[in-house]
C-alpha cells in the first residue's frame, strides 16, 4: 500500500501548495513513484503548480523528476449507494487508482473546512500542517490566553484531527504521524516568535504532534511557482551558482524531509 501524506490546514496562505510540491518533487527526484491530488476544487493552487511545471518542461524540452497529478474523477450520481456521499466516492476512486501505482500519495487539502478535507485527514499516514508563525494561525490548533502562554484548550482544526485519529483507530489502522511545520519564519528573534516556539512545544506534548522546521519567507518561492519549479530544480535549468538564500532554502527542505522520516526515504540531496 502507498504511504499517504496529507498536507492540511484550515487557514489559507500557510504555504500548503509550496510545501506539497517540494515534498512530492523531492520524493520523485529520489526515484519514488508519487501520485498527487488537489482537494481545493475551486482555487487548485497545487494543481496549477503541477500544470505550470508540465508546461515549462514542454516549452524548454526538459524532463524533470515530477509527481503524477490526477484530477478527482467525476461520477454518475445514479451509481451511488443510498446514503453514500458523492465527494467520498470521488476521493476513494482517485486514491484507488493512484495507490497501486505509487509509493507515496500526497493529498493537498483546501484552506477551509470541507467534507473532502475531513475524509482525507482520516486517510493520512503522515499529516503535515504548515503553520504561519503567528498566534492568528496558532488559534486553529488551540486557544491561548492573553499572555501568549497559557493554553486554554484545543481549537477547531485539532478537533478535526482528533476525529480523524478516532476513525483510523476504529478501522484498526496505524495512528497518524502528525507533523506541524512552522512556516514563513522571519529572520529576527522577536519576542512573539519565541512565545510561539514555547507554545507549540507545550501543545505538541498535550495533543500529540511533532514540530518540523519549515521554510523562511523568501522571494525565491514566489518566483518558482509560475514555472512549476522547486529548489531542487535550479541546477537542472542552468543555475550554476546558488546564492546564499537559495542554499539556505535547500537546507531547510533537507531538514524538513529528514524530520518527516518517511518510510524508505534517505535524504541525499
């Protein structure tokens, strides 16, 4: 069975599509078969990222290691069983196609609470939650006191993950390995940043997730998207000398992949 990676967070703008593309492409570059899905049926940022990559490769005559992307299949509602949800059926059908032909299936979820996102979380062997380094985003995981220190209780997204864990336990599946990724980090060691770090450490022990290093805020990520490229593709497109920022960003990706500790993956880039 393919190992299923779900990248999820109910808040938009956390960098899910960038994280998804870099994980999927890093795995493909190491020779793994990677199938991918984008469950944001309206915006489809990840889907556009993949299509941009395909168009760029065709225009430049390149063959870069890439994941396989699949649209959710349309279904005839007349074929649904009584009480069966159409979105559940579409997602199950897509995973059923990708799983036998993939070592990993990566599912990018929308930045909102949807039925598809709920179901996808229950399928996750590894759940990656990118989180902007602010208490606005932290509020999705837990409510915190005015002092920025006291955790008052879990919030909406944590409750959804808890429900997904319950469903997996009832089905006799392995527990979700939940990794919260601190993303878009600023360079300065501000007091707010230090409070976030301490709050996440306390919360991780309370509700059960691991903390991974994410990507710092860098212009390079905005420049890569229109061409569908990742940090690992720069040398393949003729960039002979990486600048300090790009080298640091590659190291951040390397650290992320090591922290994810995906089965059979040795980080060698």
